[in-house]
């Protein structure tokens, strides 16, 4: 079956978000202000960096494998979205609502009836 365009868009959103998040941490290391960024990364600690980059890597892996039509990958993306909504609850109500507003349509597109045959 041909991949639905909506699945392609959703998968690429996650790939770009994951890559963009990692590059947002690494890119400043290539600038004249690299010492400050390195100090920030050290201050964050290996645990925080590992968790952040790990979740970003999961977005990339989920996006790539969703493009391939693997059912577990769309569930991984759904879990990734739930995790981010829960984490946003610890910040502000506005951030939680923003995450819900972003992720609700993505979840719908991943699990709508028209997409189901692609993941079989």
C-alpha cells in the first residue's frame, strides 16, 4: 500500500524535531561562543543531556520507522507525545495546552482509519 501523505508529514515532523533539538545543542559549539555552550552542557550534567538527546533520538527513530510502515513506530511516536504532554504539565498551563494543541492532530493523523492499512 502507498504511504498516506499525512503519515509522511507527521513522520518528518518528528524527524526534524529530533534532529533540530540535537543540533540546537551542538550548533553553538561551532560558534565563537562555544565555551559558554560547553559550560552550559556541563552544568546540565550527563543525566539531563542523555535524557534530552535520548528522547530526541526516539523521535528520529520513530519518524524513520513510521515512514517504513512499522506499527510499533507510530506507537512510539504516540508515547513520545504523551511523555511531552505530561512533562509540560510541570511547566505551565499554557505550555500544556500548546502541547495538546500540537499533538492531538498528529495523533489523529497517525491513528485515523485511513492510515491503518499502511501499518499492517
